[in-house]
C-alpha cells in the first residue's frame, strides 16, 4: 500500500510540475504575441495581463496570503511590487518578463535542490526488503522489523544484510561502500561482525542477529539522514535574521528612490520609479537565502557518500574551525583487536580457572577486550546480573558468588586492597572477595592512524589522546601515533575534566572535538563542541550522544570530514560574495541609468542559478 501511495504522490507531483511549466510556456507565448502582434493598445493590454497571470498567479496568491498573515516582506512581495509597478508606469513587457524569468529561475532552483535531495536519498537507500530467517532447517521470508535478536539469518549472493549480526557459517566479500565510503570489498568469516546495509558479493552467509532493526546501523543512518537539516548553522540563522530586516529596508529604499528625487530636484517621475523597480528586482535575496542552506545540505550529502554522517549544518560549520581534537584510544585510534599477552594467576589459582572466571564475566560484552579473552577459553556459562561500571569494568555474580573483572579502580571497589601494578592493558579478576590474578592484553594502531595524525597536524592546532586505559599503554600508543599530548587512566569524569580544560583554553571561535566509541565516551561526546563516534562497532550510547558518526571506523575519515566541511564553507562564502558583488554592480548601473529591468532580472535569476549549482559541488567532493 505504501509503495502505491508513494508512486501516486510522485505521479501527482510530476503532473503538477508539468502544469506549472505549461503555464509559464503559455505566459511566454502570450508575452511574445503582445510584443509582436499589431492588435492595438487594448489587445496588447489583454495579452500582457493574460501573460502576467499565467506567469505570476502563484506569486500573487502567495503575497496575498502572506499579507493576510502580516508576513509582508519576502521575495514574493518584492516581485509583486516590482512587476505591478512596471505595469503602473506603462512598462508592460518588462513587468511580465520580470515575473516570467523569476518563476523560471525558481523552478530551476527547485529542480536543482530536488536533485541534491534525490542523490542523498539514493545514497541512503540501504533498507533490505526482507530477511531470510532459518527455522527448523527451512527458510522463511519476514520483514526485518520482525526479526528478534539471536535468530539466524541467511543472506544469499547479491542481497543486502538486513540486520547487524555475527557470521555463524560461510565466508564472503561484502560491499560496504554505501555505509562507509570504502570501495574495496571486505572479506568476512565466522565470528566476525557484519553491518546491516552491506551487500553480500560472493558467498552464502548464515548470520546471528545481534541487534533489532531499529538499533541497526542502517536504521541509524536513515534516521541521521532524515534529521540532518534540523540543526541550522550560525550562518543559516544569521541569514534568516538578515532577510527579515533586509527586505523591508530594500522596500523603504526603493520607495525613497522613487519619490524623493522627483520631489527634491524636480526629476522625472517615470525615470526614478523605473530605477526604483530595478532596485527592487536586483535586491531580491533569493541567491543568498537558498544557496546557503543548500550548500550545507550538499556538504552533509557529500559526507554521507564518504560514510560520514553529520547531524546538522551547525556541526558541519564547527568542523571548519577546530582548535583541539581529542582521540579516545581503544577501538578509536587503535584496532581494538586485543590479544592476550600473558595470564598471571594468583597463588593457588590456575591459568585455566582465571581465564574461565574472566570469560564468565565478559561473556555478553561486545568490548574488544572481552572478545580477546573469550577466544582463549572454551565454552563457559556467563555470569549473572552483570553490569558495566563505566571506565572500570564489569561486576556480577557467578555460581552465587561475586565476580569482578576490570582495572585497579574496580578492584578497590571490590574491596581488594593490593594488586600488582602492571603497565599496559590489564584485566584484574576477583571472585568471592579474593584476588584471582590478571590478564595482560595488547592492542595495535589502526593502519591509517599515523597518517591521520600527520594530516591533522597540518589542519588544526592540537591533537590529544585521552583514554581510560593504563597510562603506560596510552603513552606507548601516543608515541607510536606521533601525539605529544596524552592522558591515561581516566574515568569518564576525568575525561570530561580534560576536555573542559581544553575548551577553557581554546581561542575564541574555535571548537573542541572528541572522537570515541565506547559507553564511557558518551558523556564526553555530548559535552564536546562536536562529538565524533565510530559507528561500525561503537556503542549505541556513543552513537546517540555523537554529532558526527563515522561508519567506516577509520581515523582517516576525521580528516575527510574536516576537509569536506572547509570545502563546503568555501563554497558558501563564494556564493555570498558573488551574489552581493553582482547586486552592487547592477544597482550602481541602474542608478547611473545604464541598466534596465531586463538586466536586473537576468542578473538576479542568473546569480541564483549559479549559486545553486555551486552549492551542489560538495555532493561530488573527492578526497583522493
């Protein structure tokens, strides 16, 4: 039913647009007839009025409705005043032409805007129409919305993965380009995670659903895309306020230009009213009002093409003036693929028992540390009543006794007075009030991390590493990545304090950005001027708190986001200065008597169209 309604809506919209173009075409024909046919004064008047109504009825009605709502001053009012003024002084062809070309420009601008929206919609068309659920050895097609966590899905070659999940059986290559902007296929095998919206390229996969559809990557992308234009940038907000003041000022100046010179210096009324009409036409703020939000929309769409989801124009603008950018460590700057380096049990405890207890605590966690520990153990039952203590670890019960697995702070919380101080990433385990030992793990930088930091140093003032991990491990990672400022061993409150210190020291009009992925990063992501979350494997809380989501989980996407934001801002500035410059030149020519309404309308419509086309360039931005 919904598809039918959408098709009907599209058909109706298409028919309506053709009707509008038909009216404009009829208006143009009637205008030419009025200019060329020898039908006498009243015949020409009838043709011009008919042409005017064909071209301008929509503008006239809009102006009338706005007048009734006391919303007088907008571009519709300027066009109505200018064209009726042209009729009043006998410039009938000019009056009709102004309305005709203004409407043609509006329709072309609407078409260009629609093209940009359709491009973004196409990029975001990631939904799978169905999910193949395996039940009792047979396949059943159901809606992705009906799939429950834990159910097994079969994805054949050429199909989209309907929900986020973990590969149970099969090996294949996935096309992630719509999600992450990465053009190279990615190979997946059993035990690896996959994202909804990916396209299966080469082999049949059986996948265990790990999230419902509403919590999946594709659902988050679609929601972000839908609401991306809700957060207006400061430039957009300024132009909205500017337009409210600008239009009545323009009308007032035009009125003064039409009335004062003839009264004060005995000038020709016709000439000064004509100059005032030129002033009204060229002062129409269409190019500014339309191209700026469309420019930000193009930037958001271009970012989506690269797997970067920006929640609004305000955050895109903040990315252009970053002072300090703080990275979390694990899973953000590093691969998050931990390996168990050593297992050190306490006296009286075996390595097997220590790993068994740690695995029971980590059984239901998606953290990279948990996955590394689980890979070292056989199948075990998970602990009960497990809760995550942000920045410290996990606590629960196992076989009726307390179980703790985390850092030194967690051991203090558990009442364990003394534990060995080990540099690096360490998981301490306590069971039934007794210290059981520690597991040491190692992590490695992501392939693009060093190049990312090098590129960022050429773009922004400062890069910092802010992590809850062991200070020694943080120092090692910072040195490998080339980061001078680093802070380790921080709980969420500590991360917040470091971030706020950076924000307090930041120069005026610069922004402070935090990049993270875990539950413990959510408060800091929310507090930062711009919070950037790793979307592929990031925690839901982090994705919700973030202002920008990187679906590719690659640090280099931060560089792309900054460069694209700056490219978009340059485009918008070009539009503003170009529009204002042309308007000033034509206004000067009009005052000097060297321009007519024809030039004014061509300048206004032409500037608007060029600004719109320029605003679409970020949609095709390439970081190559």
